[in-house]
C-alpha cells in the first residue's frame, strides 16, 4: 500500500511550513505528485442538532487563508445539518503516503457570486446533474432521475447557459485546528497540530 521510503518518513516540528495553509498545500502537492486518485477528496463529518453524526466524501475546490471550500446541494442531508450545526471535521486520507490531515472548524456559506462563477466552470453534464438531483431525497428508481436530466437537457441545450440552482452552492470550512499525521513504525506516529489560540496559532505534538 505504501512505498518503502514512506515507511521511514517522519514529521518534526522544524519540518512544518510557516502556517497550516502552507503545510496543507505542500502535502496536497505531494499527494498529487504521488499519483493518488482524487488527492483533494476529504471525508466530511457533520452532526445534526441532536448530535447524530454523518460522514461522506466531498472534493476540496478552494484553499486560502480563509479556509477550505467545497460545493454541494444545500438542501441535502449535509446541507441541512450544516444549517443546524455548523461545526465540522474533515479528513484527507492519503494512505499511500501514510499521511492524513484532520481539519476542525466552523462552516459558512461562500458569497453567491463565488458559487455562480464555480458552477459556470463545471462540465455541462455536471451542471445538468446538479439541477436534476434533489440530493438525499428518496426517489422511485434511477429512471426518474434520468428522465429529469433528459428534460433539463432539452430545456438547456449544450453550449448554452445552465442556471445554478438556488439550493446549490459553496461552503467554507474556517479551521481552528489542523492536525498533520505521519505514520511511523511500531505505531509511534508523528502528530503535529496547529491550533488557533488567542488570535494566533500554536503548534503542539500529540501522542499517537
């Protein structure tokens, strides 16, 4: 599952870049260079108002000092839970490199203009799919979904504009803790966490 060099990898305090953002970008670049499929895939954990948890994989589509951006149907289960309880955790599981990054923070909705711009950049059939699907709702069979998509293709032919559904858009995770985990032999893994404290960030080592 991992190459021999990765077995000997280590993560020391002096190895960290100047900020969680720089370090995450560097590890994303490493994951991409290693040929990991969907290196920007992250497992997003949410919970409803009653504390019932749920998890699923989403794709990181934006990363800057403000946080991590992903896009989804806001009427889906995740969207409803984020409206009830904006606290989340996200995990990048790069097994081949024996690495993971765990992000904890609060979610906010990105500006509508940002969602409009990203939606317009998506492939045609992805835009049709977003419009056809009322994510997480129960449907009778797949034919129902395909019929809805076919009707939308007739209404909005390829090459023309497909309107962004009002229920679809971006979310931003604003982190208050980012943990970088490097697997080591004998289960003595390296865990370094950047945590927001008093308006700044502190780095602390966690026991494996």
